[in-house]
C-alpha cells in the first residue's frame, strides 16, 4: 500500500552509556537530507528530536562526525546496513555527494552508526550512536470550510475548487482544515504572497479575535484563489506540507428563484477550468524550483567533490614530500654515522696494509702528489689519503693501487677482487666530501 504523504519522527540517543564525546572519533549528530535536492532538512544535535516530512520527498540520513574518522558503519536493528568510507557518511550511500534516494515504508527503524579510525570499519572503534525513525501519515491542509462568521456554523466544505453562493445578509469566514499535529498554517493570496499566519486551531483566513466568533472574510464576487500550507511548528517553522489551493467561485445567492441548472453548470465548469489552470501553473513553478534546486545541489556536490579531490591530492603530495625528506634525512644520518667510523676503519684495516706495502714510506719521502706526513700519525695519514682521493677521485686512487694507471710502486693490491682492494674501496666511498668525519 503506497502513501502519498507521511511524516517521519526521529529519536536520537547514545547507544552506549558513555558521553558521545568520550572518544577521539564520534558521531556528533544526524541530518535528514532531501535526497532529490541535496539540501539539509533538519539536524539533530540533542539526544532526541522530531521531524515531519512529506513522503514524496525522498530522503537520506547523514551521520555527522568529529575526530579521526576513516569510516562509519551503519546497522539496522534486525539486520542490514552499510559501511561508508568517505564524506558524506550517508545511511543509504551517495555518488560523489549526490545522495542515494530512500523512500521508507510505514513503520519504525532503529539504526546505529559507529565511527572507526580506518576504512571498511577497521581500526579503533569510536562511540556509537543510535536513532529511531518512525514513518507515519503526514500532516497538512486537507480541505477548506466556509463558515458563518457569527455563529460558527459550517456552510460548505471544499477540497480544491467549487462554487459558493453567499447568503444575503450573512458574514462568512474561511477555515483551513488540517490533520493532527499541525503547529501553524500560513495563508497565501493568488500571487503567492503570505497574507496571514495562524498558530492555533481553528486556522481561519481572517483570524478569530472575537470571542466565539470568526473574523469576517469579505471576498469580491467572482473567482477567489486561496492557498494554505501547514507547518510542524508555530510561525511557519519546522517541516512544511505541500501547498493546498482552493479555487472558489463566489456568487451572491439570489433573493428569489435562483440559478438555473445550466447557469450553475457553467459556473462550476468555469471554476474547475480556472482551478485546473492555477494548479498547472503551481505545478510548473514547483517543477522549475525543484530543477533549479537540483542543479544548484549538483553544482555544490561537484564543487565539494573537486575540493575534496584537490585536498586529497595536496595531502598525498605533502605526505610524499615528507616521506622523501625523511628518507633523505635518514640516509644522510646513516652516511654521517658511517663517515665517523672511517678514521677507525683506516687505522685498523687499511693503514696496516699500506705500511706493509711501504706505501706510506714511499709517499712520505719521494716527490709524489700523494704525501703522507712524516710524523706517521694514523689520523694525519687518513686525512692525507682522504684529501687526495677527493681531489683526484676515488677511481683514480683505486686504479693506481692495482697499476691499471701506471704506478711507480707497481701493483700493490693485486686486483679489484682482493680483500685489500675492497677495504680501500670501502674506505674511500664511505665518507664523501660533503661530510666531515672529524
């Protein structure tokens, strides 16, 4: 069974006994969204709340969060639900900010929302929140009644259009009839301008300031178009019902005789045609408004998605830059630590070989470009070798040591595969010119 209009009542409360702000990531509130336009209808930040909503306005529900949230897991009591990994965290999902449409059947829904630090409901769980969704027949203006303003007696009731013959000498009033739970009614003229707001029943077009009587409505003879819209709260606040429009042909009741059947039929036909035209114009205006709101919502969603994408790309670039800087820093620190060990490695491993091959002796007294100090200090010898290697290049020194480049002392270290050669190579490459080991 389908219902054209329903209202939705929402109760929001903590699923656990701890306060909702007790953890780093929380669901702070819920927002009911018009899924057709993307516009927020009402947000609940307190433990309970109520909302009236027309059934033909398809909805979604967004969980609003704070803290380090990577995903939100929704679950219906009794089974079912979904996991949302990106904003907006929507109960029925979305496509890049365009909300999926939900038309709930009559009944009550208990839904929980739990935030997690990682996607797909992984990581640390935050404080859960739950709310109840109750779908019931909607509020609204159901009909209009013409009343004897002095006695309160009902004279005629109309749904959308009709003909009313005003009795001679009677003062009349017009009342909007509503379903239960209406907080206020706003009346509009044929141009759509608000002409009166009534906050208490009976909702009369002209009010009822006189005790026990209605204030008089004095319409001109001919077609009168009056519209009314019901609201959940006073002064036109809260959720609103669709506009109800009455197209009423006002005629003066003849003193004698009355209208012929043909005249009556013609008047009713004219009233119906004008009512149909007014309804068509109202539907066209509503469709144009809905299209504009949808276009605006799609534009806003696209801009939001683009901003989110740009922010994600910026965050990824900043993260990559930070990781690169950290890796470079770690490599530099590692190289510096290795460089600090170079003098010790020279003294323990390389210098004994250079002494045994008489390299240090020859290069202390002979006229060579590489000069070791005559003091035979290990540290000074290392400095001399390091400075020469930086000036000539490590490859030059290594090639000299195995006579690949002519060396007056001959081939001292054998070949590039010997341990002595590899130790010298390790020493020369361990401490680049940009780092000081001293």
